[in-house]
C-alpha cells in the first residue's frame, strides 16, 4: 500500500509541477490536488482552504465534488476571523493552530463538532480530516477531506494526505515565487523603459542645448531663436516682452495668437488687481477666449522679468522635452539680451566719454577728429548739439519708494524712446549722458531744413513717450550749427542754456533752438548776468518785498499778465480770479514800483526786469 501511495504521490507531484511550470491558474492546481486526495484516501469530497494576506480569514481556494450549497454556507462561515471562539474548536482551526493533522472520526458524536453538526447532518459527512499546509514554518491553509462514513483512514492514507498537503504548499510557494518574479520582471522592464526614455530625453535635451548655444554664439536674434525652437519642438513658437507684446514669431507663424492665449492664461491672476483698481470684470465687455493653452518659458536676468517664450501645448508624451527646449530657448535669449546690454552699455560709456571730451575740449582737435571717425562723424560737416531733459511731470510726483521706482522706470523708457527715435529718423546721431541730461550730436549737413527735421523727430518722440509713459515731459534745447571742435563747445553750451530757459520760464516739455530765442538770447549770452539781475530788482524789488512780507501775489500776477499778452480777462481766467482783482494787483505793483504799464518804456522796463529775474536769478520763481 505504501509503495502504491509513493508511486501515486510521485505521479501527482509531477502533475502539480507540470501545472506550475505551465503557469496554470493556482485554483486549477489546487483542484487537481483535491481530486487526487479524494482518490487516494477515499474521501467523498475535498477542499483546500487558504488564509488571507493578514492571516485572519480563510477562503476556499480549490475543491473536488464540494456540494455547491455547502460551499456557499462555508464561505459565509469563513468570513469570520478563525481566531474566534466559535471557530477555535473546529478541525481546520486546530490544524492551523497546532500545525498537525487533525482527524475528526465522527461528526455526530464528537462534542467538539457540535456547533457545525447541522452541516454534517445536512450534507451527510461523518468524518473530517484536516491537514495543515506549511511553508516556511507557517501554516497558511489546510487540505480538508470529508467522508460519509466514520473515519477508518489508515496511516498510509494519512501520509499520502500529508504529502499532498505539502505539494499544495509547494505549489502555493512556487506560484507566489513565479508571480513575484513576473512582477519583478515587469518592474524592471518598466524601469528600463523609463531609463531609456530619460536617456532619450537627455540626449535630445543635450542636442537642443548645443543647437541653441551655437545660435547665441553666432549672434542669433529673437527671430532666429524662435525659428530654431519651432524646428526643435515641431510647432510654431513666439517671443513676447514682459508686457505680453509680440516681439518675434517663427515662420510660418502659429495658427493661434499665442500672445492672446498667454494673456488669457494670466487673466485669473490679473483679475484681483483689476478689482482693486475698481475695474471689475462686470465693467468690461465680454471677449472670446482663445482656444488651447501654451507652454511658457520666462526670460529673466536675476529677478528682472524680460519676457516669455511661447509654444502651443502639444502631446503629453513630449511635454518634458518641450519644456526643456523652451527653458533652453529662454536662457539663450536672456544671454542674448545680456550680451546686447553689455555691448550697448560699453558703447554708450565710450560714446559718452568721447562726447564729454568733444563738448568740453579736453582733447586736441586732431585727436578729436580721429576719434569721431570711429563713430561715423566728420567734424568738418555741419552738426547740431541737442540737450534733452526728462522729468516725470507734475501729475506723477515721486513721493515714496514705489513712486520713485515708477518714475525711474518711466524716465528710462522715455530715454530709450528718445534714443531710438533720433537714431531712426536722423541717421548718424551719437548720444551720450552728461549728468541727468541726454546729449546728442546730430549730423545735419544733408538735411534741406535741419531745424524742421529736428522738430519733427522730437514731435514723434513725444507722441511715442505719451503712449508708453504718459505724463513724462521731454524738454529739448538745440544749439547752433557746428563744423569744427571749438564750435561744438559753443553749440553744447547754447543747448544747455535753452533747456535751462525752458525750466525757468515754466515751459518744460517744449523744444527751443538758439536761433528761436530772439531777445531771450541777449539774456542767456550776457557776460554780466549779475548786473541784469540787479536791474530787475531795482525795477520790481518793492513788489517782490511786499509779496515776501504779506504773501501777496503781485509779481506772479504780472507774470501771468505778460504770459497772456497783457490781456486782463485771460489773466483772470488763468488765475481763477475776477478781472477787477487783476487790475487792483497791477495797480498796487505800479504804485509800489513807480511804473505805468500803459507807457511803452515802463512796459519794456518791466519786461526786461521780469526776464532778468526769471532767466538769470538763482532765486527765480
């Protein structure tokens, strides 16, 4: 009998091993073992019960001839933890707990089986054999056999049951190993795929970096970088400045307005600030939002935002590579801007040094002529020196740190607009800074009407400044024509005098040339300004003293009266007072100063005194 059992057990083991090698489902392997156990030991039905991963509950994992209704009821019973007292005395629980074979010889007479006797009566089984499945020293389940007769199982049959239980445990162990191996292989394959993808991305990113770096080293501009980026990502691209204005696009351009899409993406962030400014969305007309989204690469140097690189969003699989390409493009453009700034700053510093030497005569005429050739200037040709002063305007006073920063930004913008406009409309213009003012030397030899050309360019410049930096005022003085180094010094001095005259006459924001000064030029060119100031005080001194003592406005009323061509009504409107008040103040001034403003001589005397004080006095109004 033992020999036959050994042969049978070996055959069963071969079947079980073949089932595992062929990667059959574990349930089929367990069904095979249950079937062989029933055949070897004469059981009417068999089943294999396995504990869950937590070791708390059992489930029927394989069976042979199990009554279907009993299996359903058994599944309900096994949902309860098998450590419960109601389950602790069962053959299955004992086999698991004690890790040994448990034989229940008669279910109808054994008192330990009383809680489940109704099942034995219902399904007619009289004996139960429960053999633990042990792997790595732990009982993970049982092989149960049920018989319609009281147990008469022999030792050899029990040994066969134990061998079959061992085979079930081995099958479980091997299956778990195979499944673990498959999971490991799948994880390794996934990791390998990820590494391969990362390697491909890194290689592509390196190529992108080299391509864009070569471009910036070759002096590529915004348009070229946008074109290269479009070729790298396979979609059109665009570059906008810090305010969202379009600077460059690839060719062909994007099908959608990337700048508008970018602005729409920023809309939720901008809405609160609009609300704080009192311009809520309900005050604005509805607009059609552009479709799609864009990938954005900020262009910045340090904390200064310079603009953005935009590419329409593509496939999710290419997003990482697209982002890398856009970041590289933004970095390249930042380097390009930094290079331009350094070059421009160096050029401006050198040109400012040259202008300072030229306009102050700090170098020999021959040397100045040689240095001028480097900037495309032929000093023997006609030039005009222009001096420009930029002020924020009365409606934008700089009172705290934020407004000071804003005033500085607006002033820098106005200076840039002035430089760009003059270079564009008056080719060959050389600019430089002298103190707070901007100085320009402008070739005018080829211009049919130099003053008209200068005024036209400055008019365009003011219109552009008003659009970009409203309120900023540009005051410009133009010196006389210069055709040799000494004349440049004179022209520069005259241009400065013109700007100063505009300031003292409260005419900031205008342009005046030396040739347009008329009688004012006599005051600005005076070699004895202190005598003119003394003359002015001799004439208007009593009125000035009365204003200082009593806070009256006699002299300022006279100023406004002269500014409005001696028109009392216009003067009153300007000062928001009654015409009789104007007449009264002028009468008091006449009485104090011994003047009769209806007398041409006295009128001329008062006019000269007023101009002397305004243009030449350090304490001018």
